């Protein structure tokens, strides 16, 4: 089988190398990833400039390309250009440097790449490690990625095509296990730091604090803080079904 590996941190980030090492155990791997970090790109695509794709030496036994576009562009090019006549069996995205739990999934290029693949009918998993450090220890994440991939290949993805997996910053022996969760209702309290560049022009730098005020105990953020690897089934359908009935009166105006 052919496995597509991608990310949003760039082709030479440690996390995607760690994921590629695991994916190689399960099939023929092709890596298509951005040529520079593209964190926070969400589901952005490139439509107003050409996209460049360059084959590079990466890892023994692995075909790899760096892409000038977004993470979603990487998946589109893999599916529709590089392997338009071949079936891609699975897509694994990550391992992201930092959390993609809760609302972070909306902004994540890592998860958007995996979602794009799922929209193309490819079962996909996004992996994230709650460690932003370039020297992060990816061995625990590799351990659980290996277990989750093996299980899903054998037993399927249930009633979804996309999983969001987050791994806490802990040693393998300290992690309590895997928990299937819902996405936490949380968000960012945003701030903009104002500055002046050398030419005297103002600029603004986005910062913020993550605020978790979800009252439940079955959400991904709570499980991560309790030491579990979280698995959230994800859908591209953004319909708020609970609101449909409350808006029926609009049909009568």
C-alpha cells in the first residue's frame, strides 16, 4: 500500500521524520510537505500564484517532495499530480510540534492536510505532540502512533475517515493510555503586541493565552491534562444540527 505523509512544520522538521520512520513499517511512503513552516494555515489553498514541487533526498527508501504551497496544497498535488493514477491508501499528518486539541484544530495546517485527504476518500490521521521544542522527544509519540496506525489498519476507522490524535508531553511509561474523546469547548484569549519596525512603521504580533473552561470531563483537553493520549473522530460537516429546528421560522418570511 502507498502511504502519504505530510505536515505543516516543514519537510525537515523532526516531527515528520519521526512519523515517516513509523509509516515505513506499514507500507511504501511518499512524503510531500511544505518547504518552510506553515503553521496556522488552516485549510488555505494557493490560487493566485504558481506552486512549485521539488523532489529531494530525504530518507532511505522514501520518496520525498518539498512544496512551495500550503499543507492542503501538498495533499492536492500528491493526489492529483504525483499519484493521479495510483491509489493512496492512508494519509498521516504530523507529528505536529504542539497541541492540536480543542479549537486548535480549526487553525491547524497539520489537521487541515489530513482533512483534505479524508475529503478525497483517504483514511487519515493527524498526530500532534504537546511539545513545541525543536529538541522534543518524539519516541512516546512514535510508540502510540505505531499502535494506533496498526489498530486502524486492522480494524478500520469506525464511522469516520479522520482522526485527531494528541499525545501529552510525557514518557511512555507515564502515559495512562488512549482515550476516545470529544473536542473540548475552549479557546484563545488573544492579544496583539504592538511595535515599530526600523522604518518607523507600526506592526502587530499575535499572542494569547489558552483558556479551557469546558465544564465536562469527556473532552480532549481534560484527558490530555490527565495523562492520556486523545483520539477525536473528526468530520468536515460543520452543520449545527441542533440549530436547524430553531431556525425553521426563517422559511416562512
